C-alpha cells in the first residue's frame, strides 16, 4: 500500500473517531491552543469537545457602539436642523400659509424658538418657545402655534426636501431659566454686533483723517515745487538778459 493511501486512511479514521461519542467514552479535548500560524480570529474552545480534527470556532467581532447611540446622534442632528429652519420661517412669516388667511404678525414677532426635542422615533418634534408679553399673551401665542402647526410643518417640509419625513410639531412654553438664557444670548449677540459696527465706523473715521492729512501734504509739496520752478525760471531769465 502506498504511503499516501495510509495517510488518507489515518486522517479519515481520526475525523470519524472524533466526530462521534461512544457510551462511556469521552472525546479528545484540546488542552493546548492551535499553533501561532492561525489568525487572531480563529481559536478553539477548550471547554467543549472537538467536532473534528480540523474544526475551528471563530470569535465574534467586538461589539461597537450600540444602536441607541446612533439613534441619539441622529435625533440631535435632526433637532438642530428643525430648530434652524423654524427660526428662519418665523423670521419670514409671509411664507406661512395659514388656514385663516393672514399670519398674526404680532404673535409671530413675540416668539423665539429655544430648543427642539425629537420624540417617538423622530416622528414628533417638541418645540420649546419663549414669548414676550403677559401670561395671557404667552398662552395665546402657544395656542396659535399649535393651531397652525400643520401650516408650519408644510413650510418646514418645503425647506427640508432632502429629508424623507418631516416630524409633527408640538409647541410648548419654555421654562423661565431656558428663556432667560436665550434672551441673554440674544443680548450678547446684539452687543457684539453693535461693537463691531462701532469699530468699523471708528476705523472709517480714522481712514478719512489719514486721507485728509495725506492730501494736505500732497498739496504742500505741489506748492513748494511750483515755487521752486518759478524761482528757477526767474533766475534763468535774468541771466539771459
């Protein structure tokens, strides 16, 4: 018999012997790891019987960040987009098509969007708004926003055409600390803008002063040159006489 045939029979017998469990017989277990030629993903569980001489158990890939993290990140990104677009819509209320006809500009001018919270698998957007005026006027503003939420949602859909679904809008009054923080932030932005405008005006005045000084110096130089030319001309004329 050829050596190759003997080796084939031995391998077949080894695979068959390790693939079945006889009564009172414990299959051979691996007490040592496989050689280092195997990759890091290929390892053997020593606490379980081997199914064959060439069987291997692959480790699962380490679990990454959960699905909840991705959902929270997506919700936060969508909330920022909804907040930005609602601010732009309320700044240009003439594009809102309300059922009653014209938009109540007095109410819209008092409303400021504070925060947007996404709920219900991003199908509902809870919009926190801050309103000026008395308590009755604040309640009236929130009521008007909820009554015209479909019109506002339609305007939002026109600005979010790249999204498949636009969330339903539910408006509620923001708490006092949140409203105060927004108002202080708006005041800070206004002060910074006024400071920049004052700085630009000051720089303009300084530039104008520098221009005037330079023009005066140019006029003086031109006058001195003209006097020198006159004196030179008079001297040459006397010499010729």
